């Protein structure tokens, strides 16, 4: 866990001048803030498959499920060139230990969702995916992906970054060995985080771990990984967070006096109503964890799932 998280990214988002017009699409949050905690693996499909900078712009045409990549003005078809490069690049990325990928929105190669695909009459429908982005998700379905435009939404940003840190923790657990005890320890640490994302998945995972000795270890770990990442892909909500906060408060029923309990309940209520961000009750809970030496809660990922200066829990 001391090594930086590896994150694939569309190269232009780091300020590299690789776009068709010789420009870039530098995203300051991604490069300068998130970049303090990740190691970027930049990818530019067009340049890496041999196209120049600058170059004629391209678009997707034809069948949404199997579109062609064609230059906008001259109509040159670069589909085969791109697909051949994609196969080779994905093989290389398989060795990179990526925990996520940030794609450039709207790109005919790297857009993940709602990319324009033009029909035979020249009319676009925003229903496609870029050739590289689609192939990446098909090859690596368990690696979290996002587009830089959607990361401007605080809730989507929080969920994506929480996911890449979660995948890094899971892989660190795998590196320590596939043993029942290790899986139980991991599941214990992630309990409250799972509850905040999906109580149903938390129950399924608990059942899987409890019955783990009856399963081949590889099948057990593969099943857990799939359900774990599926759970974390579901966004938290104020209602689910309130449930977890009340659960946390229950651990201090013997330590807190009446005034402290009332203060905590009032803060939780303010969070539920949208008056304060999640970081406010979390900060107070962390204070009580330290004050009363609550070792079990100190190990709960939910209280510190990512670096605090990313300010992912500061939105209301």
C-alpha cells in the first residue's frame, strides 16, 4: 500500500499536446491534486497507433455496437489500424496493475459513454463508446473507469476515487496470500464501507466469507472480489451513511455522556437534512475513536477510505 496507485488516463488530460488540433485538455484537479496519490499511465490511442499531431478529426459511423472510426472530412477509415493497436496496448496494460482509468469524454477512441455515432444519413446519436474505451472495459470489467467531465460531479468523483483506493487495498490483501483468515480480516475492515454502499452486498459477502471453508480458495476469492467491487460501484446516499453513523454511535453508548450523545445525534440529523457535509460527523466520530481508544473502529476503512485533503466528503 506504500506504492502509488497506478491509474490509466487519456494523455491530453495531463496537458500533453496530443489532440487532433495540437492542443490538450489539462484537468488541474486530476493532475495536481489526485496526482499526488497516483502514478499516471498516459495513453493516447490516436498518436500511439501512428497518427500525427495535428491530424484530421475523426468520428464514429455506422452500427452503434460495431462502429467504424472515420476521418471527418476525407472519409479515411482507421478502424483496423486502431483495433490492431488496441489489442497490443491492452496486452501491455494488463501488466501495469491499474486500479482505474480516466477517459476523455466524447472522444471517438476514448469516450466511455454517450459518444456520437453517425448513421448513413449523417445524423448523430449519443449512444456509443470510443473504440479503445469499449475494448478496455470489456477486457478489464472489474477496473473502475470514469470520464473527466463526470468527475466534476462531487458524488461521482468521491465514488470513483473511493473505488480505486478500495481496489488497491484488495490487491494488497491478495498479495498477502489467499487464506481464509486474510479474507476474514479484510472483510472485517471493510464492513462499514460496504454497508454505506450496499447493505445487501454486505450481507451476501458475509455469507460468502462464513461459508468460505467449503469452497476452493480461488473460487472464494474470485467470488468475493466480484461482489466487493460491485458493491463499491454503487454510490453511497445520505440515508445509507446515516445508518452507518448511527451504527458507529452505538459503539460509544457506555462512554459518551448525555450531552455528547445529543450533540452527535444533532450533527447526524443536520447531515441527513443536507445542512452539513459527511466530513463533519465523521470528524467527530474519529475524535471519539481516538479519545476512547476504540481499536475496532480505528481499523474501519469507512472512517478513512482515502486521503482527507482530497476533500471528497466535503460536499452536501
